[in-house]
């Protein structure tokens, strides 16, 4: 589903556009800052800074920025 919201975790607010698939995989218009993967909630694929109307706040560990971040959130949107 397409969602809208803010992603918190790195201490920064990131806006992005993406599509949530049934497989738990998230394909987006670009990578989040730090070029990391979202594990537990899905995998973020893309290239470039994300600017848009879709974003996912997910549960799980975020790896890729050299930091482990736990997140609990939800997908907002249609």
C-alpha cells in the first residue's frame, strides 16, 4: 500500500515515496539517507535521496548506517 508519514530513527526526518508489497518488500523512489536496509519490516530498494509522499515506519532492526535502530510504527495512507 502507498503510505505517507515520517521516518524517525537516525535522528533525522526523511520523506520518501514507496510501495509496500505483500512480500514485506518495500520498493521506493530512492534510498533513505545512509543507504540501509530495513530488516523485519521489509527491504528498502532504490537510489538517491527520497522526496515524496510515501514512507514506512516499520518494526525491526535497521542496518546499513552502521547503527542498529529499533523502530515501532505503522504505514499510513491508502
